[in-house]
C-alpha cells in the first residue's frame, strides 16, 4: 500500500475516509498514526532553536497526531489549513477573535447556536464589536444590511434547533463584494453532505464532538480556512494558545473512519421517523430540511447531498398553559431516548428547545419544540418509545 494519496482522486467518500490522515510508512507500517503527546520539543542546536527551523517546536503548535487529523479534515474540506480547538464553541469563537476588532460590525444569523449568541452579546460587545442578527431566509438581500465597517458574516445551515436553511452562495457573494469574511457552522451536514468552501465560505467550522467523534465521549472543534484566510486564522490560534490534544485527535481520527457509514444510518433512520411523525396526530410540524413540506427544502435539495440524524418536532398543544407540562411528560416517558445535550453519537437523545433568545425566528405558535437526535438503534424501538412519550403528554390535564 502506497502513502501517495493520488489514488484517492475520484474515490467514494467511505474509501477516502478510510485512507486520509495516515501514512503507514512513517510509522513502521502501522495503519493508525500513534499518539504523540508533547509539550517540550528539543532542538539539535541553538541556531535551529532561534530560527525554529524544524517541523515541530512546541506542543501547542502541533504534533504528528494532530497534524494527521488536520490533514484528514483538509482533504474532506478542500481547505488550505485546519486548526484544532477544544470544543465546538471554541471553533466558532476563535475565528471571530481572529477577524474582528473594536469598531467592526458583524452579521450573525438569528437561528444561530445559542452559546454563539451568548459570546456575541457578551465578549464581542465588551470588545466593541457591534453585532446584528439577520433572518436566515435573507439570501442576497443581506447586501442591504452591509455597512462600511461590516467585517464578518456568520452563517449556520440548517439553523440550530429549528433548522432554517440559508442560501449560502448568495450570502457569500454579497459579503465578498465588501471583502467580508464569511464563516459557517456546518456541524449538521459535516463536509460529507455539504462543503462550505465550495459555496464561497471562507471559514468552515465543525463541532467534531458530534459526528466525527460519534461516541459522545470527545470534545473538539475544527476550523478550516481557504488560502486567503488561512495565515490569519493560524496566527490567531497560536496567539491565543488554543489547541486540540493529541489523545482526542487520535479518537476523532479513528471516528472519521466510520463516519460515512454511521451518517448513512443516522440519515435513513431519521428520515423514516420524520416521515412517520409528519403524519402523527400529536405533531403540529416536523422541522427537517429533507422533507418536501419544509420551507427550506428546495435549498437543501439544491446544495446538500444528504441529511444527518437531528431534527425537531413541534408538539401539538391546544392549551398553551399545558405546553411545558406536556413537553416534560413526553420526555420523562422516553426510555431509548436519553435526555441530554449534544448529538451525533450512537444513542438517541431528546430535549425541549428554548427559543427565548431569538429576535426573528420566533417560537412556533402550535406548541413546544422538541429536538430529536436519532442514534443507531432500531427504528421500531424508537417509534415505540416516541409513542409512549405522546401517550404521556396526552394524559396531562393541567
């Protein structure tokens, strides 16, 4: 087996996942790169130390293990470079710190991940950055919100919890006319189902905690940049001293090997359940972009090549006063679905979505929003579990 990756040109996604980010000949033929833990790195002489004239100089600047993961992510993203950070939230905030300064204006999609909004409304505000939230459906109309000091446009598609789609290409073209940086949180789709840089995005962000890990036991974020923005992003992470650990990088790299086949199962099961739930008498709406009934379906169908395993339902409630009690009863009756944050792991999860932070994408009027992460369990078991939840919710009288 050759380490030359030219043979991967035109290969399928699972083949590429199996063969990127490793070079067996560098490690005596072992298939997986070893975990190289490091802080101090020694230099052969003072001149080399002064000029940093060797590949590795200190643990925060990379090791063979972290480099292997970065190489795999670059191969998937088509990026000039990737940085590793300790969490998905850090993957959002580091680019913001890299490209925004006091006096700048940033446009952030209103359906954004809540911790991102919290960072914008606290730290960015304290730094003197003005943040404005925009409608995810704005498309090319975002040009009307641009100011002379607009420096960054942040996108997320589908949007957190309510899954609004965005016309990423149109937004990127409008932003680039003013030389703005365009960032995108692409955690839902992964680079297997959507490649942001191919649609004009400058910085692609992922919570590798989710599908790349796949086992609910690793926290990590990846940030991948195009050639124009790579050096500034890289310098920012060095300046901030933020890095991903070699042990976690090894686990994420291992998870990548099966991410394609896991995503196929997540997608198949989630769509099966979403279609069933769409016909359920206790469900007002299903919020899943791959359903033809969803308002952003055409954008999803045009730009994305697949769907992952997370979506939401709007629980039908006739009396608004019962909304919270019914949502809690629904969750408490579940067995296979755990009650927990995050997603992308092998187990199904559920939670009630809080939307009080929204400025534009308001809470659906029909009832509470319940987010479902569909894991790798058998669909009939998950259906039975959800039916128990609906029965418990219907039994609530006040």
